[in-house]
C-alpha cells in the first residue's frame, strides 16, 4: 500500500487537489429518491429537492448547517437562516478547536491521529463546516495515554478515562486507544494506523489523519457496528467524501485482506451494497466487494435502504436489530453481541 511520506507535497490539502473530476468516486447529483448524499462534496449546480419535513428531520439527525446545505429550496422554509449560520459556526468551532489541540500534542511529542468526522471532514470535505462533529476523536497509543493526559491537564483541560473537557464545556475530546470496533480490532491495530497515517494541513494547522484505505474501512466497520441504522449516517457521509477525494488511492487488496482477517468481510460488502443502492457511483470498487446480497439478506438490505430513504422515522425493534446484525453485519456472533442492545 503506498503511503506518502511526511513531505509538504505529500500532504493532503483540503478542498483542493485531485478527485474533483466526476467518475472518481463521486455520487450523482441526486438519486431518484432525492437523497442528500452529496454533502461534504463539491456543491453541484443544482440542489436536491427535499420537502420541509425531511429537511427538519435531516437537521435532527445531523445539524441544521448540514440540512441547509443539501435541502434545496425547502431549506429556507424549514430552517431559519440564523439557526443554520449558528450551526455552521458551532461545527467550525468544534473542528478547529480539536485540531488545534491535536497539533499542540504533536508539537509536544505526543502522536495522535484525528479520526472519524474530525479527520475526514478536514481532509476530504470541500466544506467541512457543514459536517457535524458529535465528538472530536483522537487516537493515541496506549503507552502514550498518560503523557497525553499530562499535556492536556497542564494546559487546563479536565481529563477523564476517555474524554477531555475544557472547564467551560466549550471543547470535548474523545480519547481512544483503539479505533477499530470489534472484531476488526484484531486485524487493524493502532500501530498499523499510525504507521500508514499521513499529514494534513488544515486552516494552517498541521494534524495527522488515517490513510484513505484505513479511513474507508473504519467507516464501513463502524456503520456495521451501528447496524446500518441512524447512527451509521456519519460513516456514509465520510465514505462519500473519501471515495470522491481519494477513490483512486484506495488499496482494495489491503482493504479486503484486513476485512477478511477481521472477520467483517460480509459487513463490508453489505456497506458497499448499501452505498450502491443509495445511488453512489462505485465504478472504482471491485465487483466482489460491492456484491449485492441474496435471499433473506437481500430483503433485509431493502429494509435498510427504505430506512435511509425515509430518514429513519422510527428506531428498529430489538428483534429487527438482531435480524439485521445476523443477516448483514456478521452472523449470529454479531447478532448476539449487538442485536439485543
């Protein structure tokens, strides 16, 4: 897998560079269902048509800034302009604050990676300020955890077991020592993520992010861990941006090998089958990886697609979660571990 070095020309420059031509992982401007799966990508010449109720529901699931960016003409009547602007400023404040702390830790010799929405929005989104960041996630090696806590406390943050907070509550950092959910964690450990990470300069702040192949695999694994429910919405957004901006950099052999070793090969296929059904251009994804399920799994995927298209009007029942995990995310072991939650 090719991983650029730490040279300036190898850095990811957000909202610029390759991947802007259509056909490199970019979804169509709209699907037949009007689904807003372009957010985080370069805004097209026309917006999607969503009715005001769906715009408001999308704002509940993501943020008002997100919904306003994709809501088309309905956004103005569904979301107050001031609310959308404040949401955008909040997203920007959360992202820039967390990135500043990540950069400070790097300068003080504590290596951290910006993961999830924090790293992906900064590196791959054309307009990261509409991307909601529920929590700013920093990965640190277990052996560096105590040193990280010391640096943050020295600069005035309250550090707990897995979170760091500013005294006034204006900043919340999620501190993790394992990025991949079970069972992928057995195949993709933090040392691998750090070894193939790359630098990115965002708003003149230097951070480190996961390699595109690892970032995409983590998005698929986390969406599967969420049972492809409403909680997997951020991962779908991340995948859209990663495929569009770095689709030609994905090492599909490595992704498949790690998924197989981590025993989530079926879940990864289910994730890409979902993206395909939602209208993404997956022409760069090898056919075996985006293979559509059959039988009962195909029927369950159709229910997942219907949930996405309806913007998750109601949570699945406990039995529905069990069935979904059994058929789409990992069989009986996954169903027993996650389906009854």
